[in-house]
C-alpha cells in the first residue's frame, strides 16, 4: 500500500482490500500464513511493476454462495479441452467438495454439469492479457482457479436453447489448498466497460431459474444428456443415476426458489437451517 501511495492516490478500494487481507491473515494458523501470503506477494509485485495499482481481494468461503448466485457459469482457465476431456478435475473438487455444502453443490451442478475450459469462453468479454499472464504465475500456489461469469446464454446452449440476454462482467478467482478457507478475487473485467450491480446479476440468475427450471425434468428437450459429467456429489455418498439427477435438480431448484422468495437464498446455499 505504501508503494502504491508513492506513485498513485490511495482510494477506498485499496484500504478495503488491505483490511480483507489483514483480517484473513489474522484468522489463519501461524504455520499456514506463508502459504497464504506468498501468492498475494507475487500478485502485488506483478501489478505494481506494470503500473496496475490494485490489491487482490481475499474473501472467506462463506462468500462463495453470493459469488455463485451472481456468477453461476464457470470456466477453468488452467487446462485445455484435450487435457480436461470434459471431466471434473481438481478445479471443481477442491472448491465444490471441500469448501462448500450439499445445497451449494446441487446449485452449482444446475449451471455447471460439465467442465468448461477457455475453448468454450465467449468473445463478449475478451480476457485481459495481464490476467492470463499473472494467472499462469499463480498456478503453483493455488489448488485451482476459475473464471466465473453471468453468461446464462451459455447454459441455454446446453439446455433447450431458450433465448436470454447476456450480462457481462466476469471475475478471476483463485482457491487456496483445502486447509485455507479463503479464496482470492484477482481481477474483474468487462468488454463494454459496464459493471452490473451484483444484486442485478443475482436477480437475473433467479429469473432464469424460475423461467427454465421445468427444462431440468424434460428428458430429451432439456439438458443435453450427452454433456452430463457427474451425477450427484460422489464425496457426499448420494451418487444417483443420470435421469434421477435431472428430477432431483428440478426439485432442488424449486426448493431454492422458495428459499429466495423467503429472503433465505444465501443462508440456504450456505447449508444453514
């Protein structure tokens, strides 16, 4: 922060980011603090050397439901389609299985029933070069990374292809190993320079689900069954068949919509009673 202040005017966003980092640092076991701080140092040095006067935002895993609600369509920037083979790698297992609960996992599966690499990433919001460069430098430090987006039209192509207006504004996230319950927002970008409010993005996700949830249970006209890669959550001991997954996802979607209408959407995705 001192180095930024010497070349650039400090803003509230810098102090907010610093507060989040310091709060997280204080909650981490002493033996794990180096593992926590080293990648942040790499990222800060990278930004400073390129006159990008930004600090990473460190958030606790309890904030993941809000991120998923606003940005439900995820991409893995660390593998190519040949490497992934459309299977669920540590990219998903590290955060979906270990940082979250069953409700979050089912909601995630509604919008991400297959892994998407950057070959599937649309051109509406071109990925900044500096993000791609620093993302490679950070790979050794984190268990997984993701580009999270509000591209509900991408889900439409995997379902029955209903039309939907495309929101913009992706985020680049990094997830620590499982013994550190935090993740890092390393960049936010927009192809048209507009950044929608998170509340608007969440409202759009819920509107999509209300309109299209029926497609989850229409065999042949709903989700393309050939793209379904995981059935239930294997680590939680309720592995179910492909057809049962569709029915369960529909029923789960109705539970979520009810929780949203009762102003309990975030607690519901956190697994709170």
